[in-house]
C-alpha cells in the first residue's frame, strides 16, 4: 500500500519502489520491509507498556524527527492530517497521517520517511541500519522519559552479559602498548584453574593473532558458548605458554568484602544475577571467620546505579524476616507487583548500616529504603539519586532491545522513590564530626527533628514537587563514594550499640503525620 504517499520531486513510480525496499539497495543495506517489522514491534511495545500514556502518532513523529541527529538539515512536521519531510531548501515528501492509535500505519510512514530521507541526504544514505534504528527509537523515546532507551544488537548483547552473565574464561585485560595484558584473573573460573596470571600478555586466541585488534574484537574471541573450548597463547616474561580452556558462565563481580575490627563492610557496585548470592556467600565467610566477634554489617551503596529489581529484593531479604520490601505501580496490568521478605536468612539478627550518596539509584535505593522502613538499618550519607522507576527490557526482532519505563517503586511505608530518593538518618553533606555525632546519639543529648522530617517525607505525594524538592534540600545529594568520613560514622555506629539503636528508633516509621508536619520543615542547626 503506497497510495497515502505523495512525492514532491516527480519520478513517483521509481520512488515508490525505493520507499518500500523493493529495489535500489544501498551500500548500507537498509531493508525497509525488515525495518517496518522492527519499528512496528517497538512502537506497539511502547504504546502498550509505557508508564505514561503515549500514542503511536506522538512517538512516530518524534522518531522521525530523530533523523536530525544524523542530518540536522532534515525536519518533520505534522499539520492538517499530513506529515511532511523537509530539508532546508524544500519539502521532500508528504504522507497522509494514519489514525493516532495505528502503530502499524505509523511504522509504515516512519520507514517511508527514512527511505525518502536516504534519497536526499548523504549522511542518512550512508548510515547503517543500526544507526537509523538508533535515531528513530531514541527520538521516539526521548520525550517519554530520560530512562527509556534503545540499544543496538551489539550493545544489547553487552547489557545481557552484564545482567545475566556470559560464556567466558574469567579475566579482565587492558590494552598496553597495543597488547592485551591480563590485569585480573577471577577466582574459580576457567582462567584461574588453567593457571593464567595478572601480567600475562595474550598473543593469540584459537590460533588467531590478536595483534592490532581492539578491545571489543578481543573480547568477542574470548567469549562464546558456555562449555565450548578455546586455546590461548600467552607470553609470560620471556616464555610462551599455550593453554586449553573450556568457557563457563561468567557473571561480573559486583560485591567485595573488607573485615575490620569485627565489622564486615560490603561494597556493592551494582545488582546483577550474582549479587545476592555473592553477598550471602561472603557473609557466611565473615561469620565463619569472626564467629561471635562479627559486630555488624555495612552495605556501601555509594555510586551504585542499580540493576536487577529481584536481586535488590533478595539482598534485603537476607536481613529482614517479614514484611513488604517494595511494591510497584504502573499503567500496564502486569506492572503492579509486591515483593515480601521471608524468614530464615543469615543476616536477620545483625546490626546494619547502609551508606548512600547522590549517585545511589534505583535498586540501591530499594535496598536502603526497605531496610530503613523495616527498622533494620541506619542510613548514612546524603540524599540518594531519586531514580524510582522500573524499566522492562523488550527484545526487538533485530536483536536490539528497548529499555522502557513502565512502573514506579514504592517503599514499604508507601512513598514513591522517584524524584525524592532516600533520606539518611545521618546526613554527612556538611562533614560533621563522626565522634560527636555518634556520641550524641548514644547519650540521647542531640535534639533531632528526623522523625518528623521522615514522616512528612513518607507522606509526600508524587505530585507535590515543591514539597519534595524542599525536603531534598535539607540534605542535598552529593557524590561521596570516596569519603572516608561516611564509613567512619558507619563503623562507629556499629561499635556503639546505644547509638545504633537510637538512630534506628529515630528513622523508623513511628511518628504520625499530624505530629510531624508542625516541625519537619523548620530550620535545624545540627545535622541529622
């Protein structure tokens, strides 16, 4: 069907064939028929699942306007039932606008517009299909929200590997003077068992020289199907070594542990498939090594951008024996879920401190808020990022993927995290004296409006943007991932049981809103 297309420059028959991909193959091998299938699939998913109602018309028009990212001379306008594609000099083509809800029709118009743009624009004509998909989908998603995005087939493979693991041998390497040098060999992986060491230089993989290859090409050679074999030739000092390995599932490491004075401090960099399992294993190791001398746990979530929702839930469940951990709400029926804790986990009786900063987001905020609301942890640091939306990943027919916002997180006490974040019980933004803060808590001599502030915080409606901003201004988010002071306060709290218990009492959801509203937003001379 091409009757809804009217061209401005003549040669209509030839252009019809071009528009529908029936001829005129270009160097970039753009397939209009395949593109229509991919774009229609993506448009359907966005219209059906996005947190905010959107129409096929709105996202398609924004998608076509995304072509300007490749060629700024292109413009798309919609008026009087027509869509016009223009350059700086003239209107190139005009298309009849389908019904606002017709995703297939709007996908067809989008592909036709791309095909016409290829006729008049050298940058569009020479762009490969992934660059064109990127422009269209990023344009379509750009106004929906800042967290929805498109990933090409190659990027999507990397994202899946980061989330779920990949077939590999378990090393990290850097290119040093053009040579891949091993900088880390992960324990209990094929590389570790085969005897690879940091400092080894990789010469070839499966008899293919890696000289001159970039990082992505070398990574592609090292990765493959789980249980598949490969050989690696190395240089170690002046010796050449040949190793035979079998790939296994490698899940990037996200948790590290430090034991200091009876305190187990866990740095969690993100949340992937292995995070909760790794944390549980390290916690068991800490218990085995310290026994009754294990005083408590610090969960350092500073700089943690988030990750998998269910793994954040599993981390909380290690320390909480009952109650809601988080619940989600969205427009799509399947976007609403509630996640609860279960008894019998290893960390349920241990005192906990969670450290956050302005870059702690999403899944990290779920952990901090759930442990705070359950009265299980003292939160230390600055306000967190305030990214409280859930993204679902939609696999596309071209093997790319759309990460689409489709629901919001709500904490156990009910407030929406998005745009608000988690308020620490002890705010470190003003660099308070650690000893004075903890000693004041232990003696009960430090006046605090924290309970009242948190009560208002927990009842601030999502649409009360002014109130939410004023609340955040009380302890502004800041980047503190390297601040030793934050960890100093966390450790002092765990070593001072009275201070820890008072901080828990102050930050638990115990005060009523009516009592709290009178004082929550008044100026306060001392930090939380």
